[in-house]
C-alpha cells in the first residue's frame, strides 16, 4: 500500500542521519542535498533510491499483482475490487467508488469493458495518477489468475529442454509437485533437475526486479544461457562413473570428459 508521507519523511530522516552522522543522535550536518544524494552514481549521486519514488513505482505493480495473481489476498477477476485487502482502498474510498456509479460488490471483471479497457471515470486518472500505469487484465473465463512477462516464461521453456522433468509445465504448482515427488531421488538426472530449479528461480526473480527498478533488461535467450552456464559449472564438480546414461548427460550439457572427475569403474 502507499506509505504515509510522515512515515516516508521519518525513514529518510533516519537515512540522512546514518549517512551524515553515522547513526548518532544530534543535528544532521547535511553536506549535500538529499535529492542529489538520490541521483544515480553516473550523474554524481550515491545511487540511494528515494523512498517516495520507490513507493510510487511499486504501487502500480503491487496493485496489478494483486488483481491478476495473488490468490492469498483473493483479488481475482471475480473478487470485489474495493474490498478491505485491496491496495486501491489506500487512496480510493468506498464513497468515491460508489459516487462513480459502481457497487461495492463489483468485481475486477465488472470494471473491465468488453473492449478490454477499464470502466472507471476518466477523471480518476487525474486524481489518482498511479492508475495510469495499471493496464487492464485479460479476463479469461474458467482460468486461474496469472500475471507474467511472456519472455520470462520463455526462459523456463529454454532451460527446461536441458532436463527431463516429464510433464512439468511452466507453473509453480507443476514444478513443486514434481519436486515433492522426486525430492529423495538419487538419480543423476533428477538431481540435476532439482539443481536447475534454484538458479532458474533466482535469475528470473533478479530479472523481474531489474525490470521493475531500472531500464536494464536481458532477453530470454541471454538469461537462459546464464542459468544453463551456472548449472553446467555445478555439474562439472560432480564425480561421474562410466555409465552410458551419465555420458549422455555430459553430452547434453556440452561438458567435455577431460574436464570431469570420474569414479574408477
């Protein structure tokens, strides 16, 4: 939700005190304006992010993820848009919502027109400018809510080809079900599958944050290569036997036998 300005001011005051006074009490001996401190390093600042700017940046993403993805807060297409848990309640009151001609029982799907556009008043974009950054979700009947960058889905598809995980799809439910079923497996194939999930999760999460907080963006193929190279280095630390199946694993991961340690047969 949107942090109150008083909370943001207090947090930034503590940051300034830590920066200029080393965290000690007493007057803050400011040497550089805080807005200059928050500028990127390449522009002469320290690269410290303004809490106000970060708060504004995260709010649309938070609202969007709740509308389209987080079932734990129950804000899917068929759930009330202005319910207590909704982040919209932090700046749009039930009275304003009702005065716009909506019912407090309206769902997200009710606020999306047939042409896929939001139905809320145009004036709201001037009053609540954060709404400008929230694209309408695609409403598909009889499907669970999901939000994703399509090219990040492609990353998993690319790395998934390196292992045999059966019928596993690109959903967390499918991946976790497979992990649970094979958690105690000792076969090399399954061990590598389990290892693959960790860097895939980390680097996709890292890329997601990079896209939210900066302009940096890597393509699906580049990100997939980073993940595959990371797993390949991990595999090269294993000790392999002379089993033909294990030889196929090395070939699939483009690992030369000269770079491996082999158990004596």
